[in-house]
C-alpha cells in the first residue's frame, strides 16, 4: 500500500498527470444474460504483441465491472477527432437496463456484442486477467478480432489531454 505522506502535492501532481495523453474510446460489454451497454473510456493501452492484448481501466463502482466478471468479453471502439457527439452520448452513462445504442447504427461482433459502425475501428477481445488499481480495475484483454469502421481512412484518432489528472 502506498504511503500518503510520500505522495506528491496535488497542486503539482494534478496538472502534470493530466498531460499524460490518452485516446477516447467506447467500450461495449454484456452481462451474459442479454443486456449490453457502452461506456466512454480513456484509459485503454496496448499491452502486448504476442498474443495481441490491451489494458482497459474500469472504475470499480461501475456495474460494467461486475458484468465483466460474469461475461469477460468486450469490444473497444476507437473514436475519431470529430466524434464529439459520441462523447456526449456515452459520457453521461446508462442504467443497466437502458438501451445504450438507441439511435446509433450497430452491427454485432463475433462474440455477439454491439459494434458501432460510425467509428474508426474496433478491437474485440476476452478478459484474461485483472488487477485492482485504487478506484479502478485494470483488465488485460487478449484480442480476438478487429475491424475498420467507416471513418478509418477519413480522420485521426481522438487524443485526450485532461486539465486535472486526478479526475475525469
């Protein structure tokens, strides 16, 4: 466990940590019982070449965390620079029974989860490990599929910089 007395002052830490760039992504997952949802995520990073894998951070208080325990598959969608409407749509969050994809054009991945057609591309995978990291859980996701979206050749990925590295 870390020692709070040795932690850097938040006046220094927050703005500097916020400069660590990340992408913006939509993660889709299901509960194994037929319900699916989508979540705005920024803490996604490639983790391995062989087999190809990424890490995805999920707040431990989100119901998606419990869903991944019982149905350890997900799809990560890469957003483009112009897709601010997706940020608004998924950034507000959804109740477990809400239709997170209402009004959006979706297909299905091989695992059956929703794939947003209007994204740069998607990566499909299964959770192979996890580790607790404070208020989040870091999932290791072995990639099992991928696809290019309509915007793949049209724009660059959305890069996100936060003003405060201690909050969203």
